[in-house]
C-alpha cells in the first residue's frame, strides 16, 4: 500500500510540474524555469527531497522542462 501511495504522490508531483510550467507560459515567462529550479533542488538535496519526490530525470521528461 505504501508503494501505491508513493506512486500516486509522484504522479501528483509530475502534474504540478506541468501546471507550474503552464502558468509560467501563460504569464509570458519561460517554462524551462521549472526545470532549472528542479536541477538546483537536486544539486542541493540536503533535506532528503529526492527520497519523497520523483527522480529528476522523470521530472525533466515533462514537455518544456528539459534543461540542456
């Protein structure tokens, strides 16, 4: 059951990433900022962020979030 809950949480995180990118786009800002923020969070993962959130690669697979 815990695995299913975690998978559901991960899907909600991915949906939130897509929504954040869409809101930035609607505001006339660059949606890639979400991807850049995710990379910064992953680099500075002192609080165990990656243990409770989807992997960075999975999150950057969202359209418009890939950081080169």
